[in-house]
C-alpha cells in the first residue's frame, strides 16, 4: 500500500465529493444522481433532465442528453468519440494513463475509438454472433432449470446470489474456457468492479477494486499462457492463438468476463424486482412463460442495467440547441431515454403488452452497441421462463439492497420467497 498515494487520492476524493454534494444540494440534477436519496430512485431526476433544454449543461462541466431521440442520435453519430483528441479518457486522464478515481478499470475496447476499437471487437466478435449464441442455448437451459429448481426448494432465497449471478458466470466462463469458475469469487470481483464504475466513492472501494482486478488478471494471465501451449475450443484459446500483446489480451478477456455476467445478472434482478413489485406482470409471465422475451425487453427499457454512456467530439459540432466544443464530455442518459413518454406511453408502468418495448437504448448503439446483447437476451429469456414456470407466487421480501452507482443500476441483494 502506497501511503503517499492514498493520502493524495483521499484528499482529492474528499474535495471532489464535498464539492459535488454542495452542487447537488444546490439543485444540479446530474450531481444529485450520485447521492442519496436521489440515487435510490432516479425517476424524478430523469424526468427533469428530459424536460430540460437538450443538451442540459451540468455544473459538473458536462453536457447531458436525456430524451430518447437525442440519446439515440448521440450514440449513433460516429463523429462523437469515447476518447479526447489527445487520446485521453473522458475522465480527464492523459494518453496512456488512467485516473485511478475516475477511470479505475481498463475497459479494453469499450474505451477505444477506431481503428483499435474495430480491431479488438472483431477479434472476439465471432463468439457472440446470434448464430453462435444459439448454440449456447442447451447450456443456458440446463443451468437455468437447475438453479430455478434449487431455489424453489429453498422457499426463501436471494435472487442475486442464487440465480442471477451463478447463471451468467457459468455461461461466460464456459465461453471463455475458465475452468471450475467459482460464482462466489466472481461475484465478489464483480461487486468490487461495479462499485468503481462511474468513479470511485472511497479509498476502501478503490483498494477492493484493485485487489479484485489483480486477482482476476492473474487468473486470466495464467490461463492464457496455458492455452498457448495446450489450446482448447474456447475464447481464451482463440485469443492465445492471435499472438497479441499479453496485457491487452488479458484486459480484453477480463472485460468480456465481467461484462458477460455483471450486466446480465443486473438484467435478471431488475426484471424480477419490477415484475414482482407490480405483481400483474409476474402473474402474466407465470401463466405464459413463453412471453419471457417480452419481459426481457420491457425490463431493459424500464430499468436499464447501464444507465449512461459518454461521448466527445473532436471538432465543434451542433447538438440540439448548442455548439459543442471539442473534448466536451456529453452524457447520454440511457435509463432516462427508456422512460421517454414521446416514445413509450405510461413509461413508468411495467407493461408486458407494450408495443414499443423493444425501442430502447439499453445496449447503447452505433459502433459501441453491446457485443453481448444476443447472449444477454438468451440468458434473460430462458432464466425468467424457468423461474416463472416454477414460482408463480414469487414475491419480494424485505431487505433488498440497491448498489449506489450512477452507472450500473443493480441490486446487491434481492430476497424473494416462493
């Protein structure tokens, strides 16, 4: 542990958080999304941002778009990048470095612009095509049914720990070729990383994140070296055969592993939470488990796992009623876009019969459209159908805990009973 570094970062973090809280209390809606009570239910803040002139200028120094149309246009516009003109991150780091507080996780190609983004995405894209993903369905069905059966026998269980996390962990571990994946260990790593996404809240969280990333990278680095000499039919072996830079390859594998289970776990938890709270949607799904695909799309719209993404122009561009200067950070509030009444009637109602349920931006758009979207949809559809068929009376218990994250809208714990 570097004491000097910790003192420097701790001081900076305290100043930033105090300043952010002061601006939140003064009424800045973007900064309010970082603090309680607003972070617990962002619906009112999202509505305020949608109704404001687009883009909205936050006192945090960023512009924000929150309508469906503006978010859609931003993520599809190739003139808006994910890095600055100098190659730095949108968190303010210079080229070749990451700010440990604002960008503590190496996001691999998610944090790159073409041509590097194109090269790395293409390197793994064949493993996530719809045709390839369809081949994983027997595995997803077997795992979902086993986990649902075991959970039903318990009567009362934590949906996150007992179903929503172990399912996608097992699936993505199989795809990558990670042997004997420990769902508990991966969940711990995922929690640590999720706590840092969108910015670190405390030095303790930063330390946990750095330990988790170190352990994960060590596991994947060892496995990559093993697969160079003893390849198998998995994604790690595919990466090992490319003779690419080892650090870059490990970062790519770590991204796929964490993104491959954390966002799907969030999708499942959010879907069950929303449907059991409203009750009627869960009753509908239990009566017709074949409608699970509808439930997945409506959940993605209603409570998107990833709440925002960010872009910046490399030249002055017109966006809404503003000229946006180069390197200005523009946030697209994907969660707010899903509740836009201009696209979705009664947007705050979870409706399995919604005709526009698939018109959401939960998987972003453009060249950064989520690579794992077909897999997430498959896992969500199969798992929700398995749960609904076995547990028609499923209901929430007290003790649910939401994570405090602006970026990832998820549950840390979701107790339910059959």
